[in-house]
C-alpha cells in the first residue's frame, strides 16, 4: 500500500499551467508512448462531449480549444503514489465558468493516464 502525500499534484499543476500558456501543445511532450485519456465535459442540457483515446485524441482536444479564453485554477490537490488528483475551476475572463476534476497516473516524467470531468452545473466554493 502506498502512503498518501499531502503535497499538491505537481505534474497536473504544471500540465494546466502549460495548457493555459501560449504554447499548450507542449503538453504533447509530457505523455508516455502508451498514453490514454478521457476528457468528458458537460455541454449543458444533460449533454456531454468526450475526447477519448491516445495521442491523437489529445491532439484533437487541443485543436478544438478556444485558445487563451479559459484558465484552470487549483482548488485542491493531492498525490498518492503515482496518482495525482486535482480539483479545479475553469474561469473565462476571470469569472468562474465550470468546475473540473482530473486524475492522472504519472510514470517517471511522463503522464500515462488522464481522466478529466468538467461541469458548469456545480461549484466548489
């Protein structure tokens, strides 16, 4: 059994900082060869969009993003062994737009698995 760390999730914190930067495609350098993800976000009225798969799914996600309009902000995070958990808030123009949770498995200096769920229907304030 792995001992829990109270340190924030350093890898995912850096990931979201890069995602919000002028060069979000740099996150492609941080994924493992066998990387897989699912990014599920609410689009309202009970509908959702899911980007799932490997590197190509992440590229597709990056291509559809409105660059420079939203930022990710840490509310709380923890690390448990290889796993990082991140609770955050997405803001548009400084105003809260949605809450999200992310879980990532880090192996060495690369992200192997990523699961993100985002909804504008709930706030953690």
